[in-house]
C-alpha cells in the first residue's frame, strides 16, 4: 500500500502516448473503480475533517492540507451508493479538476495500472442518463468502472453557464465568412451538454462527439463530399481524457490527415493542475483552456470565428 501512495507524484507523465495510468480503489464493496493518475495530486489517510453547516450531504467535511482548505466528498454517496463507514480508516484521493482542488473519500486504494486508451471503453448502452460512469475497462479479468467526475461536480457543486452580455453582443456583431459552428468532443455527457448550451447562447452551432474515435470519424465524414472542413466548422474543441482515443491522439491524427489538418484545435480539459503546455505544441494543438469558465470558452471561440486565431495574451 505504501508503494502505491508514495508513487503517485512520479506517475503523471504519459500524455501523448494514448496511454494512461489508473489508480484503482474500492468504495466499500467488491466493485473496483478507477481514476486517471494524471488528475491525482496525492493519496492520504483521511485527515481530520471539519463539517460545514448547510453543506451538501455528499461533502463529508473540509480538510486543511498544505495551507489549503479543500472539500472532501464521499465518492460512494456521490454516485448514489451508501455512505462510506469508518471514515477515519478510509483514504482521501486529492485531485485537481476544473481549476479546483478537492478530495474524494474512498474506502481502500488498490494499485496503479498502466493501460492503453483503446482498452478504455464507453459504458454499456442502457446504463441510463443518471449513470455516473464515463467508461469501463477490465484489469486482470476484473471490471473497473471509471466515474464521470464532471457529473459529480454538476450535482454537488453546480456548474456555471452564464455568459457575459458583452460577449453575446460581440458575437452578434461579428461579420465573418468563417462558420459559426464548432465540433465538441468529450466523453462526459454533462460536459458536452454544458458546453453546447453555453456556446448556443452566443449563437454558435455545435456538433458533438462522445470520444476521440467518434470525433475523428465524424470529421472524416464531413469532408467525404470534398467540401473543405474549415468551410463547415470553425474549430474542434476536444477533451483530453477519453475512451478509445484520447484528445492528444485525436489532434495528432487530425494533423496527419491532409483533409483535416488545417482546422483549429482547442484542447479543453479538467487536467488543469498537472497539465504540461508543451504537449499542446508537441501534438499540434493550437490552444489550451482549462475547464470550465463559460466566458473563457466563448471568448476563445469568438476569437477563432472572427480572426482565425487566439491572441496568446487571451
């Protein structure tokens, strides 16, 4: 166990290889769950928690770590399972998502496993809109469920969708030959729909794809009749972590395809804390924005529609 906990910080550099490392854990039963190590800052025994009055019941308290106060969510309760018992003997996975640091209370930490994104599959059809799964895989014959963290945030913390009126006015004033249409590629249905709603407020039409492979196939489908891609969409907005094909590999494939390579690619991901910006240049993406501030996203998209690029000072 100590080896697993001590090695997290040194296991976060697989980006760009279509591989990932999963930290495997359990929530009290036999089911095994996973989270990408790329999002993990550390794993610790549950520290002393302070309960906040009137907080969401899935937030078991706040912890004071390294001069930070972070909320700790019961991950089992957050996916509608029963609450984790004996909290003092449990663990907290400290992560950074969407520009925020938070902890997830889990019952036991198992191990870290190295996998190819092709082995990470979409959840079974029929799992329902209320499902908290974003993907599944198998490790040594055992099913591993990967949780849609964006959905948990939406339920527990709420996600902003308001767009500054000045940006909406700017969108209405743009006179450009570039299409007011983008493709969103994200495996989280919550994130896809959130981005779609936000961009539509600025009059931007959205095509959606639920992972990198789906997005790549959809892009190739758009150009099959010979119409240049940049005449159909202004840009591709892609998550990085996705089953079957991650965002880095999608970007690399776009740049290798002569029919797709000119399109603007914006990487938009919750991997804000440990994200290596050099990877943007390495795979050929044009820009990176950490999730999720509606005004940042809308402003970036409007800049591309209006000028074809984003000012690096943006």
